[in-house]
C-alpha cells in the first residue's frame, strides 16, 4: 500500500511539473524561437518568434515574429516562420512591398513546400495577419486547412524564422540554399539584409523548440 501511495505521489509531482511547461509554451514569455539582437537592420532584426492557438478558433494556427523595429517602407521584405510536420515543410510569411497597389503592399501567405531550386513547386495560400509597429510584432493567422490539417498531438519540428530582403534573381533561390546564404552571409554581410533565428552555429542551422498542436 505504501508503494502505491509513493507511486501516486511521484506521478502527481511529474504532472504538476510538466503541465506548466506545456501550458506556457507558445507565448511571448516562452517563445519557441529566440535570437540575438543587433545582427541585422532593425526592421529585419528578429528578437523571438512563437506559435500559439486559441480554443475559441481551433481551426487556426497563429505565428508571431517580434522584430526590433518593423517598418512597412523598405520593399521586398520577407518575414517568415518555417517548420516541418510529418515530413513536409511549411511556412507562414508576410511579404512587404511587392506591389505598388496599396491593398497588396502587405501579403500574408501560408506555404507548403521548401521553395528550393529543384523541389516541387510550393503551394501558396493567401491568409490574414496583423502588423503592429507599436509592439514590434508580425502575426500570421493561418487556417489549418492550408498547412496540412494538423491534428491535436501533431508536432511542429525544426522551427525557424528568417527575415530578409531579396530582389530579382534572389527570389528564385528559395529560403535556405547554400548560394543564397553565401550571398547574404559573405558577400552582403555588411548590409545586414537578413536575420535568421536561432543564429547558426559553425555555419550549421540551429532550430527552435518543437510546438505541439493543441486543438
């Protein structure tokens, strides 16, 4: 009997220890993705990024990037969160300044696929979002139907964020191929036109924490 009581106590202790970690994941205080500040232009400089859901809108996944000083003026910005789920690549993105038409200066999209040279063509869906210069945040409001219909318990892995500008042929180089990284990191480094989060270590990509779908 004593062993059963001890076992029950240990289970309760583990539960009370794990529950707050799960409950607090996916918010500004406990972001999945963090980054050093000051390694890119202020409007591209990532501070952190996180995923979250709202039980009142279970069909939606939200991603938010907090940037040092976001700006809507520089054109051809890409403010991106990427992840993998069940072997597929996904992303949410705000593209700024591709069209002079005011209604299309901001374009929020969700993406299925990596977009790298040689990969199958990515699938883009137009979505909604918000751009808050006061809080320094960019939020994408993503219908789960546009990102593989994740179910409760599905795990978003290899979480990552990139904010960058690109022009002309740069746009055909995708999010992460070596050629584009070399262009930004070596040739154009002093211009600080890209930030990645988390920062690479020894030229190897580092990923953020996993996010578990709740609803």
